[in-house]
C-alpha cells in the first residue's frame, strides 16, 4: 500500500471543502503530535561567502551518516550549464523574451500548453533545446558526490526534481521509467519525470526521447496506438482515438503518473530509519516535495540524525526549524571541501549515455486477435517493435494465410 499522505499531494486531492478542511486539521494535529518527541539539536550556520568559515560540522555529518536520503533541485546542475527555473536568470524569466510569448515562462510548464498548436510547437522547441543541453552536459561535482555515496552503500534514496537526467547517467544512480509498483525500487526517484523518455498520452507507451518526434507540425501519433488501430481495422472493428507522444515530464496542474509508486517508496524509506537528510539546490516550492521533506526530517530527528540544507539562499520559515546544518553558497564547493573530494577520475564511476530503464517485469504489449477478412486471411499476432527509434508512417502487421 502506498502512503496516502504523500501520493495525495503528488496528485490533486479529490473532495469537497469540508473534506479538505478535515484533512488539514488532521494533518496539523498529527504534525504537532509528531514534533513533541523530536529532540532538539545544535544548529550550525555555514556561509561560504564569508572568510574563515568552518566546514567541519558538515564534514562530520557526512562522515558519520550511514543511511542518507537526498532531495535535489535544479541548483546542483547549474554548473553543468543547465538553467534553473526560479532565479533571476532562470527559465521562468528568460523564456518569455526568448520565444516572444505573451504569457509567463512558468505557464510554459503548465499542461495547458497542449490546448493549441501554437503553444505546443513552442513548448516542444524549448524541450528539444533542454534535451540537447542535458545530452551534452557533464555531471557536476555534486552529482559525483551522490554517486560516491551510492558506491559506498550509504545512499538510501535520491529524490530528484530535475528532468535533465544527469544523476541517472552515473553508475549506481539509475532509475526506472515508469516506477515499478512494488520493490525492488531504483535508487533514484525522478519526482518530475525525465527528458530521457517520451510517453503516449493515451496508452502509456514509453520510448527513448528523439528530437525528430517533435517537429513543427504539432503532435506525433503514438506507434503503439497505430498498431492497435491496425489490428481493429483488420478485425473489422472501428478505430479508436490515438494518443500522442510527449516528453515524460510532469507539468503543473496535471497528475503524476507514478504518484502511487512514489508514495510507496517514501513509506519504505521512512521505515528504513534514515539518519541524514540532505536538501540541495532547491527552494522547495512544490507541495508534494515539501511533505516529503517534512516527513523525512522528522524521521531523521528521531534517529538523532542531521538535516542538511545546501543552497545559495537560506531556508524559509517553513523549513528553517527543521535544519541542523545550513550551508549557504555553492553546493559544489561545500561537498568538495567537506569530503576531501578527489575528482571523478579517481572515483572510477562510469558515465553512461542513458540512465533510465523500464522495469524488468514490464513486457512489450502483444496483440492477439483472430478475425476472418477478405481472402480467408487471418491476423495472428501483431508485435510492437521495441527497437523502433522513430514513428513509422504505417505500422507493419504480421499476416498469415490459413
């Protein structure tokens, strides 16, 4: 069973105003009760912009922790040339002028972009540029720090909000798309999806991202749906609506396709009693991520562990009281100085082209239909090709004479 308190925040909550109020009251009551037994700890404030700062408190936490949960945001990828979202030079600020759009850059990441062909083309053009940036970028020192934790078996879980798939390209930090509904789960959980894959809006078909899918002619039909309609045509049935391929990322105002699985992963991680939580490169604006941080923080405190904040800006009032070590400044500098970082070459960690894979228990769909058509021809089986790199103009079907 998944954790309803987490998965319900990853998807919109259904119910009327009274149900919403009762849930809020219950959540507040549980939060107050849970904080009573949480021990208070010494806080350390480390400002990397001030001379003579002491990095030792961070180094001590990273050295002694054995079950570390990490939640990352766009800030860990900026050094690789991947723009963030909310800073003065982030995508939300620059997209409007770059593409000459009349609405805000944030609205470009809302599911409403698929309502008309003009915004679809702009969105796909932007996504293709982000994909090429990610494809050609190299992981940063912080990414290699995460891979080192995984290699030492000290990384319990990595929850990333990034869609650039820089983490999952490193050996040991792979993920599965989609997430399996039951364990074993991958070490990396992509909270907002990944640019590495595309999926069908109707049948859920998943394939590796290819820029050729997104030309200036709008939407690209799903090859899986086309094969299904070909089966129906030969069987003498009506065709059904076909889905379209889109990047498998989660936009604003749409449900998360892996929300139930993410809730289950979080529940298991809480039961695993993590002794350290690292929050890096994120301002924590997404409600679902906020809930994960708060629940993990409480769990870590009960183990007398430490909650570490690494970002250019300090945490706001919502998270300030949860953090034991607050590092303001560049997170790359922080991990290099706190861990005696020796560089990616000495770590002997492989860098792969792709890091996402389908769960082993998911097989390609096989259509089995029998229908008599003209000339006593029987359709026996139609398989989807798992090696297709582009959408065929007309799917081939396997026919057999009776």
